């Protein structure tokens, strides 16, 4: 799939970089960007050449949320059915990101706000520049802070107390505070951001693809399981992976004292 509303770059190392590309609008989202992101994440996992994904933005911002002119204004002309069609599409984007079997690394190059903050939260890892302040702005415009899965995702990353404050106040917090509470995994200098994200993406891309996919699936699904069900799920999944050639390759590489070459 070749998107038209953002840039996509694929490398031989198996890393796909998606770059939101409306820098003059701090990469604000349009209906088209939402739909193409949803469709890209829904299909990219089936491409065996893609083993890790970087999501970043062009210019000074990662994503400032829905475009006030292109989306917000247009929503006032819709009835409830039309509004529900839009909100379901935004939620489908987050679902596609979480269902995507490949690791997604958010390289947050600047302002992360509103829907952009939820998209960043849906990434598996977040690496941020010092300018990447973040806010879940929804209550500040009269909407629920529980938007696009934010109230499911955020407490699982930062805990209920921090999530409650961030989703109810809609206030910006600094990258340093986001790192302190566990929302950002790392904060690095702007010039090092893409290199750091690419290094991690290439390391994951060289890893066992199916094992990483099962790990992400377990992190999603076990949140709704009791311990006994989770243990049964993990036992079944691990037994299946023990039959996978990657497991044998890891053992053979250990014995031969060489790096493994996974399928």
C-alpha cells in the first residue's frame, strides 16, 4: 500500500518508517490521514518483509490532533450517525495499531496532542525529543478524555492516578515528566531521535518475528484475563513456539557461539 497523505519508507533491514507529513499544520490529522493510517496498520503486518515500524512526524511536531479546519468544523454538519461513523474510524485506527503484529516505535519529534497523543500511546515504545510535550486535550474542548481507547491504554502504562489526571485536566506535561511516569521510554536529543528509533527498530527486526507477534498479542489479550486463563494461554503459545524453527536456530547459534539468524 502506497499512502498519499503521509510518507512511507521501507528498508532492506525490514524497518518501515511512516512519517506524518503536514509540517505546516503540526501534522494535524484529516479524514484521509486517519483512514490511510488505519488501512496501513491493518495490512502492513501481512507483509513478511516488514518486521518493525517507526511512526514519526515531519517538521516541529509529531501530531497536534484533528485538524480544526478540515475535521472539527466539518463535524458540526453531521448528524449522530455521521459522527459515530467518524469516531468509529478513529477507534479502528487504534485497534489496527494494537492488532498489528509488528512492533511499532513512536519517534516523537515534537508536540503530541489530542488524537496524536492517543496514537503515540498506542505505539509499543515511545522515544521522544525534548520538544515532545504531550496532552490529551479532549476535555478542554468539551469532549470525554476517554477517546480512541485512551482510558484503556493510558492506565496500563502510567497507572490509574496519573491517567486520571492527564485525561481529566487535558494539561500538557513535559517530556521529562512523561518519562518519569513511564509514558515515554526515553528522551533523547532531537538530532539523535531517528537514529535511536532506527537502532531499536533494526534490533527488533532482526529478532524472532513470530515470537514478538505472540508477545504483543499476549500483552493486549491478557489484560482482560484472570491469572489461570492467562497462564493457560501462555502455555499453549509457548509450546507452539517451541516447534518453530526460530527456537532451534537460537539453540544452534548458542552452541556454535554465533548470532542467531531468525526466519
